[in-house]
């Protein structure tokens, strides 16, 4: 029989009153893997994390972490995980060092071991200089890093990170990515939630795209990207009158349907060979006597994923789409091993 997965969720359902936060959620992370759970605001990410970390009971379904059942063996689950929540567990009145020292002591380390571990983590997270200042004076990004460091104190086999880089500046994001990559090199299993396709792409072996509490697509980042398409070419027309013609040119050089934002006069399309498509678009606009500005090539975003998979933008951008019953078929990028 195959080794049990490090994290497994089967048919998880959770209602908050009339609101179904999880609607048959399925997740699976093998040992030593990074599973990225990608979804917009309200998709159910934090609810899933709370269930996997035993902070919340599912209404139905089944979940295990490190082989332990979240319902019947919550203590064993807690011993196996490090958790960094969307909402920080940092004690504002303590210094960075004191925070980590305290957590280390809570895990039963000796004073000297706790001190060494705290300093080590502060260095890893580029908090060495701020180590002896109270956390209340930290920037949001520093606090977030401190919280993340706290989750790693006991070197747990499974680390669960709920939007680890939301609110961080690009530098803080890169540092955090680096730490996560190092964890994985050491054999730790990581489940991380994110709203950034780029982040899931950079870190995750396997990505589950979730919406309305269920998985709508699943695969490696490569599989997801080939489904969603490559770069996007976007530009802004000079006038509303010219917008349809700009969109037409994009249609010609692109690989999918053009997305038009009439208010912003912006048109956007997926392209295969980015810079060649860009040059070609500009050439064609020129030949038509049209001008466009803010011409840019960018990587696909979560919104692009959603648009491709569901024909709608992410719920976060819409006015309460999530009230409506959605009957979206799950689009399995790769066949899920349901009976594994
Ligand atoms: N304690 C609660 N009481 C009532 N509704 C809740 C509660 N927690 C979550 N919900 C609802 O469940 C759904 C999923 O919420 P959840 O926090 O899991 O989403 P999320 O993916 O973490 O979103 P975000 O990206 O904003 O953190 C949302 O519609 C939310 O309003
Ligand atoms: Mg959340």
C-alpha cells in the first residue's frame, strides 16, 4: 500500500449558517511536497486551514495530517504541524527574540536550546537587527515574518501557511519564498494558501484552485499554465471609439478571446510568443493609424485562471457573486487519484 499522504482532505463540508464555506473540498499533499491552495477571497482557504489544524470541526468529510485524523487525534495532529495563520499569533509587547524564545520554551526546549533556535530563526527571516525591539514597532511585513518563524520553531513535518505573503512587500515576499523553498529541501511538507498564481507557481509542486469551497482545477503549475495560457498582452486605447479596433488587433495576434474593459478602455489577450506578439500588435496598430498606450506583457493572474476555468473573474472582483448557486463543473487538469 502506498504511504499515506502528509495532508488529506476528503469531501469536507462546512456551513456557517446558510453560508456553505466548504462544499466537498478534496486536497492531497504527499510527503515533502508543497501543495498550493489557490483561491480568491471567501473561497474557503482559511476554513480549510482551520479544519486541518483542528481549530474547527467539519460538518462532514474526513481529514488527516501526518496520518492522524483531525477529529479523533487532534493532539497528534497539533504535534505534527506548524501553523502560520492569516491573523498573527505574535505577542506585540514582546520583542522578536522573546516571542520566538517563548514559543521554543512552549515546545519544551531547554533555555539555551530555545535561545539558539530563536536567534537562528531571526537570522533566517532577516529579523536579526530588530530582534530586541518590541514587535509592536515592527512593520506588517516584519510581524508576518516573525509569525512564520514561530510556526517553524519545532521543525514540524507539516507546515500549514495561510496566505504567508499577503501584505508583504516584494522583498519580504522573496525572503519568505526562500524560507519555504528551504523547508521543502529539508523534507517538510508545506500546504500554503495564496491568492497569487505567481506564488503558487513559484513554490508549489501541485496546485488546487478552489472557489466556493470546492476544487475547480488541480494540477502542477505547468499543467495549470498550459491550460490558462502564457503571458497576457494588454493595452489601453486612446478613445472609446478606437477600443473595438484595438481589441480586433489583439484578437489577431493573441491565442484566445480578448477581454475588454470598456471603462478603462483596456483590452487584454493571451499570447504565445510574448514579445513577438507585442511587436506585431504595435506594427498592425501603426498600419491602421491607431495608437495605444500602457502596452504591457504580464503573467497570468488568478483572475485569468478563473476566467479560463469558469468564464468569470474571481469572486473577489464581483459584487457578491457568491450568493448565487454556482454549478461549475470541476475541471480536472489531471485526473485526481480519488481512490488512492
Ligand atoms: N466564522 C464564520 N462565520 C460565518 N461565516 C464564515 C466564518 N468563517 C468564514 N465564513 C464564510 O465562509 C466563506 C469562506 O471563508 P474563508 O475565510 O475560509 O475564505 P478565504 O478563502 O480564507 O478568504 P480570504 O482570502 O478572504 O482569507 C466566506 O463566505 C466567509 O464569509
Ligand atoms: Mg482566509
